[in-house]
C-alpha cells in the first residue's frame, strides 16, 4: 500500500505541527495555545470527513466533538483523546526543546508526543484514511477530544454526567496508554484513580530567626515531614485508617498472566527508574505495586529559604503537593475524608495543617470478554504479529470511569506508548513505528467491527 | 546635654542613610552594595577621629578596620560589628520596603536596623561623640567591622586566626545581641554555635510519572521526610548518636537567675512566635530550649513541582537546608561527622543522600566576673536605671569564639536589640530610644574603663 505509506508520512508531519503548539492546560499563560490546539484538531476532524464538529465549552478549555453517523445498523464508537499536555519543567533537562519536535532514532521527542497528541492523532488519521479510501466508514464514529485531561478533566466529567445524546455509543476507544513492551500489542483493562491535593502547614505568624527561637518554635517543614511519615511507613505501607479496606485483589489468573509477561526487574530498575533500588511494599511484585496497589506520593514541596547560600530562618509555612493513586473499589470521596482525618491525627503540636483537595478520579476495571475489546485484541494481533496481552496501567484516565458510570459503555484502551516514553518528564518521546502501526491497527479494528 | 541630643538625632539620620544600602552578603548581585556599605562605615570611622583606617580583603567582602591608640596606659578595646545583612524574602510580607527605612511608633523599620547596622552605629557614634567632646578618647580603640557575618564569617575567622598585631586588645565589645526586655539592660554571656548545610537526596535519574511508577519508585521528598524524622523525634529530641554527649548544663545559679527574669510564656507565644503552642523538648524551659540546648532545624526545602495546579510527578531529587545550633562544649567538626553518620544510617532504600556542609561556628560562654563585663553592666545600669541582667542568646556570633581562641580576649556583648525586632524576618526594626541609650551607655562604658 504505497498510498497508505505516504498518507502516514504526511500524518506524521501534521502531528509534528500540532506538537509545536504548547498546549499546557495547567498554565494560564498558555490559554491561547490551548485554543489553537483545539482548532487544529477540529480542522483535522473535518478533513477526516466528519459531517459535524463542535467546540464544547464547560470549563477553562474546550472539548472538540466531531461525528460521522453514516453507517446505520453498525456499531457506534466514541473515540476519545486529549490535546492538552503536562508542563515541561525541569526545562534544562530536555535535550531538545519540548515544543520543537525532533525525530532522533525513530522517536519523536516533544511534550505530548505520546501523551496524548500522538495517540489521539492515530485515531483521527485512521478514520481519515478509511474515509479517503472508501468514501465512508465501516462503523459510526463520534470524536471527543478534551483539553483538561492533565488538570483533572472536570469539564468533560461534567459534560458526560449530563448524558448528552450526542455521546451515545456502544464503546469508547481510547489511545492514551502503553504497550507492555516494544512490539507487544497490549490492551489495558485497569486504571488507577487519583486524589490530588495540597498539604498546607502554618506554624508561626512569620519567619523566625532559628537562633533566637530554635528549640521552642514549631517548624512547618518538620511538621510536613512528620505528617508524611505518619501517612506512609518506611516500607511504603500507607497508614491512613480505612485506606485499604475496599481494595480488590487481582484474580489469581490475572496475576499468573502478569507473571508470564516479559519483564526484567534489573533492567526496569536501571533503564526506566535509574535509582539504586526498587522500593515499595514488601511481598508485592512490581506489577502489583504499580497496577493493583494504591499509593501515596509527594510531588513537590516548598518552604523557607531555598536560594543560594544560607539563611537561618524557621519558615512560617510550607506546602507539599501530595496524591494517592486508587484501585478498585476505592472511592475518591471516601479517600479524601480518610486523608483529612489521618492528617489531622498526625499534625504535631504548634502548627495548623490543612489538606486542600485539587482533583480526583475513580479507579476503573473493564471486562476483557466484551466483543469490543476482543476485536481490538485481534486487530492488533494482525498488525503486530503477536498475541495481544491484557495489562493494567498505574496511571489514571478519569474519563474511563465516567463513560462507564454515566453512559454505560466500556472503554477499549488500545495503547501505543512505550514504558520508557518519559510521560510527564523531560524528553517525552513517541516511537514512530508505533505511530504507524497504531494507525494500521485502528483501521483494522474499525474494519473488523463493521464486518 | 542638648548638644548630645542633636548629635544623636544626626546620628540617626546617618544610620538611615546606611540602611538604604542593600548590603546582602549572600547574594552575588549585591556585591557593589557591600562595597558601598563598607566605604560608608570607613568614612564614619574617619569622622570619629580614627588615625588610621583600612579595608582588609580576605574573602568576598572586605572587613573595615580603624584605630585610635592615643591613650597609653589605658585599656584597649576591639569594637566589633557587621555591615552585612540577611536577605529580605518573603518580600511581600514587609509593610515598608526593607531598604527604604521608615520610622513608625519610635521604631526604625529596615533590614539591618538591629542586626547589625543599627547596633554597629552605636559603637561608631559613641566614639565620635567622645572625640568631638574631649578631643581624645578615655581608652584606646580598634574597630573591626566585617561584611560576612550573615554568611558564616569565614574571612574574619581567617584573619583573626592569623593573630594580626593590630587586633591586640584587652577585650572585644560587640553590640549584636538583644536586651531581655524593653528597658532592661542585658549582657549576653553565652551564644550557640552552628553547623549549617544542605541535605541533598537523589532518587531516580529523572522525574517520573507518579501513575506509571508510583508504588515501586523511590521518592526523594519522602526520603528527606524520613531522614528528618529519624534525626529528630516528635518531642524535639535530636536522635543523632553522640550529639548531646558534650553538652554542658547551665549552673543551678544561672538557671535560678533565668527563672526570675520577667517572662510571660503566653505573651511570648502570642506576640513573638504567633503559633498555636510552644514546642520542643519536654521538661525544659523556654530559656533552656533557646539558650542552653542544641537544636536541629530545617530552613528551607525544595523538590518537584511547586507551581500552580497539579503535576503528577515523582521528582528525581530534592534538597533541604538544615542546621544544628550547638552549645558549649559541642564542636562543629564533631557534629558534622555525627550528622553525616546519622543521615547515612537513616537514608532509605533506593536513594542517595548527602550532607553538604556550608558553614559553622563554635558555641561560646564567657565569664561574667571579668572587669570589662562588670564595668559594662554598671555603665548600662547608670543609663537605663535598672540592674543589668546576665542572659544568653540562642543565636550565633562566631567571632566571639575566634576572639577567645586566637586572641585570648573575652567579648562583652552589650545588646540593644529587642526580642520582637524580627531579626532575619520581614519587618525587622530597631527601637529608636534603644539606639540613643545605646550611645549613652557605650560612652559611659568607655569613660568608666578609662577612669
């Protein structure tokens, strides 16, 4: 298919153009870029033959909707992706500028390359190719591409909860996860949820001289340290009362399947993590720890004097960004209350501590027996030449829970990212062959579903 | 003495001018201001009748020396002060700009108002007044005004250790401490030492996605929290092995004298600290805690994402600025080794931790029976009309130890600051009547010593 080959090459060039727009949803200064990125994907939907498109405003950044419903009697798919990306700091660690995409060693290096512009583009371009080749599609499609995935997806959550008729579909297809290993087609059946917030600690009215008051005045950084150590012990076991109560253990068959996945723990430690050892709860495998166990992490901390040199001050306040990842059947609203109670119990004398919830998402688990998932697995097997594996992901895609809860539809998570793609980190990349194979696999999936 | 009154008013105006120079020794961008502040005090020494002045360069910022040795047979005093000041952040908490001195309610508000330009100016102006009035001084004086007190005083330490002939004196007089209460003349007989450094923790090679790796990857902020909690328990008791071994308890008589000082703990908590309670080791008084017990404090911490909003990252590294205040007879070099060993023992799996020593100072205790201290106490009693109390200070003036070790001279710490003067904090201030009385007291002290 030389025609498809040249189509895919052109699709890559268009993706690079989209990646040049710094659509960072969390930063107010990028608001204009967000609109440009939304316009860009809306135009692409039109090119792909959508008979109607629309920008839907519910919060800060619009969702982009597009539909083609010309296959009566055939299934309808809701194709989901997001055009917003994570911030880029620490910027000095990028080898090439995050918004000047560069292709090196068959990888696209750019913020959003995998997460999720690159994978969203697979969906758009697979549809465009089918439309271009056949003048019609084998199934009905609705696109819903959001702009607030990286900041909690409240807009889309609100919209989906309104159960709009135009989102009615048999299944959602989401390309925002990863393959277990290069060349190994993978479908993600479980995602972790999230409760993200800030832990604010106030001690004295103002910064104090550590000589004059040291020994008698409370220290808010020390207080945060004490609270964190009370919330999680040295083994990584979370000490928040009630936290583990509703955790569902993976079925033995699922754990067995995980155990047979190609995985070298030493290589994972060295190549992916780059620390001196893997940490976390004793007695659990890396898959358990990152897919099936909830976590508590600190993402950032700030307090007192952090300039060059020395300042002998006891700061008045400090703040840490913390989150927990949740697994089925933990509920974000319950975990928020558990966290608040545990923080209150752990707050040392002399300071005030407050957990300010920022955003959350429920965990999700889907049934691999659905025909929508089975056909996807077979389509990927055709293209990649290997049996599709069912894995989970430690990350959160809040929309998966919303689609299930509000629209009653399962989500098919066809992921084409790779484990070392540096999501949310400097030097994010996307493997070009996965981009091309992703288009082929989605084309085959739609053909199979329509057959 | 109307003439002295107008002299003191003029001295105040000149002090305000000096305070306008942002002589922050720790910031490279203020290097030029440091030189201007040094020139300003050198010119004032000349005006005060010093027969020789000199700027002595040993490190980053010069020391300013001045001498008048025209009273043979009389004692020689080494008058010490410093012209460098602390940084000003958090700048937004200042009611008036730190380098635009404002007088409100009989207080000068400015960075360095008390610590130490205002108090240094007392020494310079007392000498000038005596010279102006009598054409000579009752004792011999040498000034040594340094510019690196707030960054560890390495230059002066090095210089004093060379035992230069021109520093030969019978006693040092230092105005860089505080009165116990407004109107209560105070001499400080003990100072705490310091070991200040940075705790660097490295975990992964780069920032990691907290969803993908959370549960298996080490977290450097959590590691710092664990190390801090291992170094100091919830009661403020330091858990560094050997740390308390050489601590000298205050004599019972000294503790009794402290117990009779006018002190309202509730007011101290409310007005000076402004937190919900006093903290620190159970069973110790506030004086014990801040004057006679060593401490371990965190001054600042930085790691991961601290911008607005949410970023789900596990940072690669984090750093905390920490220090211990030492009391007699702890030795900085021993404490550094104890800290390093305790940090190594407390470092959790998966991360590398390193303590980088920045600077230190030994603690000091002086003998109140020295005639130089006795005459100072009597001079202050004359001016303030109250019996002078002997207190200690929780802060560090490293030069006091150096004067004793290298030059064999006791230091007389006549302090005119007040406990709520906000040293090292926003809205630093200096009580104008204390500035005026300080000049009178130093004048009387020199007269008494020369009699």
